[in-house]
C-alpha cells in the first residue's frame, strides 16, 4: 500500500542535471551542461504542475575557439501520465510548458577572439517546451527521474530548438 504517493496538493522538489543534444556534436562535451531545480504540485489523477529554473551552458564552435552560450530560463508547465505499472512504482509522463528567460552570447561581448564582430546578440527569450519523463519511486517520497525536453526559444539568434536529456531526483514532501 502506498498511501503517501501522488496525493492531490502534494508538493515536491526536483533537482536535475543533463546535457544539451547538439546536432553533429558529441553528447558529452567540456563546459556543456544543463542544471535545474523544479517545484511540483500534484493535481488529481496523478498529473502535476511544475515551476522550474534552468541554467544551460553550451560552447558554439567558431574556428579554433568556442563562443560561450548561456541561458537562464524559468518554465511553468503541466505533466500528464501516459503509462504506469500496476504497483504505481514507475510512470511515463508527457507535458508542455511555457518559458521566459535571458540568453547571453559570448559573455555579452560583440567582438570575437579573432576580431570579427558578432552579429547575434544577448537578449530576453520566450517560448515553450515539450517534455517526456520516466519517473521511478525509490521510496514513498523519493523518485529517480530521467527525462528529455525540447525547448522552443523565440527571440533567440542561435538554435531556436534546444533538445536536452537529464536525470535527477525528486523528493515529495
């Protein structure tokens, strides 16, 4: 019996780390990562809402050097269960989110190391996201979460679609 799981109005805190999936690049690269913290609140029927703060760092190749790209984003979204096992120990969720944040390119500097002028610029971005997670209960209050998300950043000068994969833990209070 799992009386403390997935109760309406139950809240949780989730911490994740992951990597951006960049086309034609290795999955694991130095100084390329994403970290996040999320606050969740369960609704009825095992679904939940979330509010997340994400920080993402990438290095964009430019000649023999890299141009750093960082994003600080705030997401608000909804997750709905697609599948679960009979004992309610494992779930697959899909969801959507809205986002807003700030994107900084080359630490805000418009001149590249070779003297070329960078035409793209740092700016406020907005958009939305699609999410897919697998959530495994390790105990009544502790979950292991593996997920993927695709974020659509409107206003970005670089990569308007940002897929990432991540893993982390959630504590349901």
